[in-house]
């Protein structure tokens, strides 16, 4: 008589562990991060991308949001919306060159934005002196990932019915000479979302002269929120 067969133990289904991107979307957000997104939405409304009814609805959802994923959903149709984690991020070569050449530039051509938008972001080569003229346009200068061969940088900005955003490294030394005429020139600290790794490089010094006529010039410190959360 054959012996009774002993059933083999079947491996039970083990629930998949959440990926780093999924965990990032589930991460609880702080009040300062909500304020970052609220500011982004107000800027979008000021540019005509959102109606004021849409702005009011989204602001209510922003202040009620608990996770980063909820904030992503509220901004993913805007040009500067929060980044959705990419499961297969493209990796740039270690020796990738800056966007705008490799030779240090003392004085760059004037950056003019008339009824248009201009951005300098990522690994771009920073001149020592930069003049910006924005009229009914938007300009973004992001120095947080840029190649800055000069220890001191001079920026002269004129904003007429325009928005100019200047983002400097967390440890930068900023000397601001502001001249708002029915406009605003402000310097803001970075929010506390995510981790900002301390820089081992000596701080760069920025001399920024801003004239805002019915426009706005904002100087911010540290990387964008999505970069602070290490999402690209």
C-alpha cells in the first residue's frame, strides 16, 4: 500500500515591497511644503494658467493634503509642477558638459524676455556678470546645479510687469540692492521639505540689484522642492 503523500508546502504570496518612488509619494508633507505649492499655484493663476475659481479649489486641496503624491496631482498640469518620480531615470555621464559651453565667461549678453519666457537651469555655465531685462515675461535663473567658475557673481535685473525668479545655492552669500516701484523684490528661505546636503564648496557671493516696476523679483535659496525630495 502506497504511503500517503505529504503535501509540499507552497510558498505563500509575499506582498511586494513599495519602491522608493512609491514611498516618496506616500511621504507626509509639512506646512512649509504646502506653502511652496500654494505659491506655485498663485503664480500660475497670475500667469493666466488657472482661473481664480480653480485657484481657490486647488488651494483648499493643498492645505488639506497629507502626502507628496496629493501635491503632485494638484500641479502636474502646470509647467513648474512637482515632479512625478521616474522609475527609470536617465543617468547623465559623470563628465557631462554644461549646456552653454566650457569656457568661463566674464560678461554675458543681456538676457531679454519680452512677452516670452526664458530659463537657465541645470548644469549651465554661469557668467560673472549678467543683466536681465524682463517685460511682460518670465525669467528663471537657477544657480543650484550650475557650473560657477567665479567666486563673485553680479546680477542686474529689471522687471516691468514681469516675474523674475533667482534661485541661489543654500550657502550663498547674497547682497541685495532692491528698488521696487509698485512692485516687489523679496528674498526667501528654502522650505524644509526633504534633505539638503551641506555643500563642501566655499560659498559663492551674489550681488543682486533688482528694479521691479509693477513686477516681481524673487530670490530663493536651495534646490526646488522636487530636488530637495530627490525626485527628478
